[in-house]
C-alpha cells in the first residue's frame, strides 16, 4: 500500500482509455524530434501544426503539454 493512494488493487481496476492513448500517441508522433526533446520550443503555430497533423484540436495538444509539465515537476 502506498501512502495517500490506498490499496494497489484499486489501481489495477483502472483500465486506460484506448481512445485517449491513441490520441496522445498521434500528438507525440506529429512532433519533430527537437520538439519531443524540448517542449519549450512549441509555440502557437507549432501547436496548430501538431494538432492538424494528429487530427486533434489545439486544446488537446495544450492539455497534453500541461499534463507533461505537471508530471515533470
């Protein structure tokens, strides 16, 4: 058991959403290698290009980058 998380069996019941995982993979695949290495390079026009290349919206790209920033801390 981990502190503040609860029993591990609770985590085992959580199945990842395949649709969301496919969206994340598409967004990451639409980034250049330099953008993957340094997320600070991604400005507004690059976000639009990534969204267009991945078939998602700019909001989805923004959400993924915010989530990455939070997890990096």
